[in-house]
C-alpha cells in the first residue's frame, strides 16, 4: 500500500512540476489570468505531493517512548494540511486573479501559446490521473467510488486522485475561457474561468478536509472488520459475551483494538489465559492490520 501510494505521488509530483513551468511561461507571454491560475494550481499540487511524501515517510517511523503506538497519524495530519493548502493558496489566488481580470479586463495576446500548453498539460495530467485512478481502483475493490473514499484509510491515494480530477476540470475551464475570450473579444471570460477554477479547488479542498478529519480524530475500523473480529471472539466457548469492541486507526495499516468481554463463570484461569492468547493470534492472522490488542475481563453489562 505505501509503496503504491509513493509511486502515484512521485508520478504526480514530476508531472505537476513540469506542467507548472510551462503554464507560467504561457501566462507571462499571453497575459491570461486563467493560465496564471492554472500555473498556481500546479505549483500548489506540486507542493502537496511533497507534503504527502513527507507525511508518508514520517508515518513509518517506529514507536518510541513519546509515541508508543507509532507515528502513523502523521499521514493524516499532512493530508489535512494539503486540503488547507488547496483551499487557501490554490482557490484563494485563483479567485482573486479571476476577479481582478473581470474588474480590469485585458485582451489575451498570442492565445495559440495557451492552446499548446493546455493541450500538453491535458496529456500529462491525463496520464497522471489515469495512473492514480488505476491505483485507486485496485484499492477500492467492489466498493463504489464515494464509499471507497469514506472507507479508505490511506488518504494519500484519494488525495492525489482528487487533485488530478480537479486539475483536469481546471484545464478544460481554462481552455474554454481562453477560447471564448478570443472568439468574442470579451476578456472577462478568461477571468470567469479563473474564478470557476478557484471554486473547483475550494470544493475539492472542503471534501478532502472532511474526509481526512475523521481519520485525524480517530476513526474506527471498517464495519466488516469489526464484524469479523466479533465472530472470532465469540467462537471461543470460554467467552460468554462481548461488552465493547473498540477500534481506532492509528495509521492506514495499523488498527488498535480494545476488547471488553465477559468470561463464563466456570472458566478456570488457565482456560481464560489460553482463550486470550488464541483470540489475539486468530485476529492478527485474519486481519494483519490489527497490530495491538488489549483484552479486558468485565462483568456483562445490562
């Protein structure tokens, strides 16, 4: 999972970096605000890939005295920062540039440069989007797209896909803005395109922030994992009832499990000890992501 995430991020990083350079060059030559917004968008995306890579590397650090459960949640933190960056920098600057172009419109010079750059950007961005989509498809399995994002515990996978999807929509809007400005001679179409690009980025950022917030706070394991763990626990005749089955994702591949169970009254200490050991090993064998298990014996709650 981690290596697949890194490959997708590296592909997006290289593509966005190269595209940003060409977009800024085109914006300088033509004076298009939509193209400038797209250049800023690509710079933000490039910076976001760096932040995601930083988060992935930091999250792999081993546990220590201060962080006994490891640093897995660092990935969630940096994914949340990425959402803020998209909203504050990408969306904010794009909307500002668009409003400025609408209030003080200026004709685009050499629009053919924009078309060439946008065409190349669509090819490169489309390739990056396809690569991210294939990787996301492998992870989501039989889930729907929205369900896969809601259930997914590795935000780096869907963050890149969201960014690339927003980038493709932005490129289409930039192309239409430049084209309409050229055909009609009305320069505000370029500014309108820039504002719409900013709104797309804002919407993307809000959705990303919402999806990563729950992971950052402490989201439970998926329902099918919880149901499977419950079945494993109740298969043991020494266990009469499960009071609590609490899970939390400490990282994409690290689930913390806390069990409160009622043992049978006639279960002897050696039987209880054996049952606890078996439950621990069976759960970890069935769900390797469950790395830490705490089992507590309590009276059945009514």
